[in-house]
C-alpha cells in the first residue's frame, strides 16, 4: 500500500459521518500544525490550511456518508480495489484528504480548503468566508480517472408531509413485508445505472395485491438510492411470494388510517427525467429518497437534480405537481446551484497533464453536486476544475476505490502544482 493509501486507512478509523466530524477536524488541524502550516477554522468547521504565497487551492470535504456499519469501517483489498465490509468506505472524499496530507508532508505551498458537511447539503461550502489568495482551485471530489470535470448539476431536496385521519383498529390479516440490502448508490452519478429502488420495487409488488398500508419506512440518506424498505399492511389476500421480498405474518393489532400512500409513491418520479446529449449524462433526475409513514403521518423526501436552473426547476415541478394532487404540504430545502461548464487555461493544463499520465483525457460534467458550483459563486475570480481517482458506488455498502488510480491522479496533482 502507498503512503497515501495508508493515510486513508488511518482516516477510516476516525469517525467522520456528516454532523459528527469533530474528531477528524481536530486530527487534521494538529497534522497541519505539526508541519508548520497556518490554520483557520470557521464557525461551521471548515478548515483552511495554507503556507507561503499559493497560487492553487486544493479543495475537498471531510465528512462522509455513513451506510451500513459505518463509522465502524473494516477495509480489505480485492482485485486491485479497496473496499469495506458491510459499510460505506468513505473514499468519497477521504482519499482526497489523504492526498492533501502527503502534499503537506512535502511542505507544498498551497491552500488546502477542507469543507464540512458537504454530504448533507454542501453546508460548509455555503458558509465559506475565508480570504482565499489562490487564482485556481482544484476540487478533488470527482470519481473517474483521466477525466477533467468542468461542470456539475444543481439540486434541491423536496420535503413533504401529510396527516391522515379516521383510524380503524385491525387485529387480523396483518403482514410485514421488507426488502433489505439492495445495491443502493449515489442518487446523482448512479441514477442512470438501472439500480433498483427498494421503495419502487416494494410499491410495485404491493399494488398487485389488495394491501392497505399501516406503516412504511424506507431509504437511508437523501442522496442515496434506497436500498431498504419495510411496510406493515392489512390484506385479505394471501400475499404472493417474491424473490426479493421477505413476508411475515404478524399477530398484533394496529390502527389503520385511510390513505393513498401506494398511489402517491407509484406516481412520484424516480430516475432520469431528461438526458443531456452533450455530456452523455442525465440532464435532470429525481430520487425518491426517504419515506416515513406511521400513525397516519407521512414524511417524504425527494432529491431532484438538473444541469441548469431550468432543468432543475422542471424536475422539481414534476414531483411537486404529484404532491399537490395528493394534498401534501411541501418545502424546498438545501438548494444549491449548478456549475456551468467552462474550458479555460487551467482546465486545458489539467487535460494535457492527464493525457501525459493516462494516455487520454476528456472534459466531462457530472450529474451530482460538486462544491465548485457554490464556491465559484463566492469567489468569481478563481478558475475551477475537478479531478479524482476512480471510485464506484459511493454512498453505499458497495463503495470501492481503485487503488492504482490514486497514485496516478496524485502525480497529475503534483505536476499541475509545479506547472502553475
């Protein structure tokens, strides 16, 4: 294992789920201080580490999406990939932090901008107020080697609620049905990979029966494709078997509130809504992310994304129209802007350096929220680009990091820093 990988393995042993990043913050601050860097920490625990007269800022976030047994992470190597047993790995974005640590060991003159709580709405990036000196910013949160990212999607979360009434006590023909441990994945970069949604699979099955929903819990994170779903229901029919669904008979009583949950969930959009031909990615999408229905109260979260403001607005309208038709109250949370694709002198330098290292390179835009969109609004004088080693299935227990990709991307970073 390389020194960078060893640094990353050390990071996996420091809990840093979103909203619980204090231990890693303190670790990184002390690491930089020990190497004679100047440190600034703001009110939302963003960290700026700098030395000398930098021209380039390297940027990453230090929180991670904790799925499965995370933050208790046990790593292993398999066929050139680094993985975690029954948890997310945190390569998104811990591997970028590990590369920064190696550069600090070298005493590189740069600004290292390490933001907090990116995974729950780019919270740190939205609150930035550091006096950055650099002319260029290289974000290290992309997930495909030999690609230079020059644009990203904007997004927002739609949070909807409704209270149902008129309960009826039911004490027979009650079942629990559940789907567990589907593949899951990132609700942006993986939304076009035909990964099944546990919510949609369970809803499709239940709509083929006479099921009346008593409760329904599903999803893990706002930015993850749901891997788990469980419903308690009343049915006068014997439920048919399904290879992905576990069925249990319950000997207990429940209050049933008259509802149309299944019809709503069937109508709410999930998946790619429009395709972007220029970059061969989704232009807009929706992820039916979270559902909690219990005792007659429903709470639903839908994440929408768009490569432009109009495409994002159209995606959100698609979901909101369904919610309105079912008389749900809703609010839009955690809105963040898209990053308009731009080829400039900095991205051209990155592209040519990528070609040296990998033999090929291409400009791409990503159907996910990168902090470049938010930060570029705050620092319009800075030129932005994003690169990173190959990471597959982030935000899931299937997350994996291509090990040989790390050193090669790191060499690109070193060359770009030297040439700028």
